[in-house]
C-alpha cells in the first residue's frame, strides 16, 4: 500500500462506502438481491455435477434420489441492473489463503456450506481436501491453500441447556460465542427451528433473565435471540480482523396459497420458478425482524438478502426426493446443485467486489 498518509476526508468516504455496501448489498450502486430468475441453457448451469461431490448429504442429492425433472438446474439469478460476477473458485481460495470461514446455523446453513465446499472442490479438483466432523463442528480443509470452510450446527444461536426442569432455551445467553472467535469470516443463519412444535420442539422451557415461560410467540422469541446475538457481535468482533455476514431467512414453500396456488398445496411437483421480481406472498416476517435488528447494530454486518429471490424458487426444494425413496415432503431445504449455489455467488461477490 506504500507509506503515504491517507487524508481524513478520504478515510471518511471509504468508511461511508463500506457501511453502505455492508447494509445495502450493493456493488457499484447495483442491488444484487433484486431481479428475476432466467433460464440459462448454456453449459454454465448447473455450476457443478453432483457426481463430483461425494460428500454431499443424501437429503440434498435430489438427482440421485430420483428427481426426474431438470429445469430447476438451469435457472440463473439475474439482478435487474447488473450482472453477478462470475464465480472463480481458484480465485476465492487464493484470496482466502491462510483464512477460515465459519458457517453457524441450522440445516439451511449446512445447505449453503455444502454448496460452497462443492463449488470450491470442483474448481480445483486435483487439490487435496479433508472433511472431518467432530460433534457439531464440520471442517472442510484445502491444505494447499491453507483454507478452512467450517460449519457449526447451532439452530438458535443463543444457548440451549439441560437443567433440573428440563431443556431450556435461554434467550439472553450466548456462551456458544466463544467457539466463533478466531475465524476470519463468520456467516450466521437462524429461523427454521423456531417454528417446531410438539415432538420436534427441542426445548421444554424458554428463559429470559429471571422469567421462565412454557412458550411465547416464536417471532418475538426469535427477535429477542437476535438481539442477544447482535450484542455479542457488537461487543466481541473486531471488524478489521473478522467480517460478519448473515445468511438471511431461507423461506419454505409449504403453503401454495402464498403464490396463488390451490393444488398441489405445497412445493410438490413444482418444476419452474415464479416469474417476475416480486413474491406474491409479500415480505417474510422473520426477514423483516432480522433487518430491524441489523439496523440497530454498531458493527457492520453484511446481510445476504436471499429471502425474496429464494421465495421465487418454489421449484428448488427436494419435495419427495430428499431421502432416497421416502415419501417425506421437504419444502424447506434445497436441492444441490440448486438455489444455495446462487447464495454463494452472492457471497463471493460480497467478499471481493465490495
């Protein structure tokens, strides 16, 4: 960079630009997250062959689970006023040499992590890699680049503990944060598990301070947990050393009435995205809550605002092709190759174009 001094005026301009792109998802004044899906029948899509990624979880491997239609593989996200930068996995690994990326979240975070590891692996197929799982932490390493891409399963970000009264979700506790320290890039996700009830609900009580609840409005609880997370980021992250992203809220397509469909009532049999740029069902309430929390933070967090562009992809879920023959209907996760690959194109653009 040289030894010359940067004037205070230039420093202010640079800081303003940094905050702008971190909060608005803009590259050169273009909103990457507003656009539409276009059919791309070139050889560019899909971005990789699933056969080249033997480590992909079976629940995301829709092709080998028997999905017969292929259109969902050929759609490209097209921002309204610009083009997404072309993904270059070798370039990404080279720029990240000696660094670590940590994804923290639920199985939708796993979806994106697996997509990225596959995109990087197929970009350098001859490079050695290791893939290890230790409890809730999975680590994919490219030794020749000294790059680690990690995933820590943590569905709520705040702590869940076992106490005498049972399993407790603590909305104002974040002991898990100590495991996030020391990484160069953090990318968070949470929402999917906040909706589980009955046998799938992983807590018996909710605690906030000295108050214990059997239950509370899930969106309210989610927002309280996000505020605890936001305070931890503001108090503990040095933005000169660590960049922080939030994946945004990955939508499901379990209710066809959201896009004006009466039958089938879910993502079953969907083979094409919704046309246009706007989702008929309107904004996702959890995404609205997330944006509110992010706007109150003192440290810049880049929102990968994937919600609306993913809402348009009613065709991108495993449906009945997520578990290799079982008839479970999965309208929450995403097939790979598929929509999470676009999330990673946006992640790549955010890392190196802003």
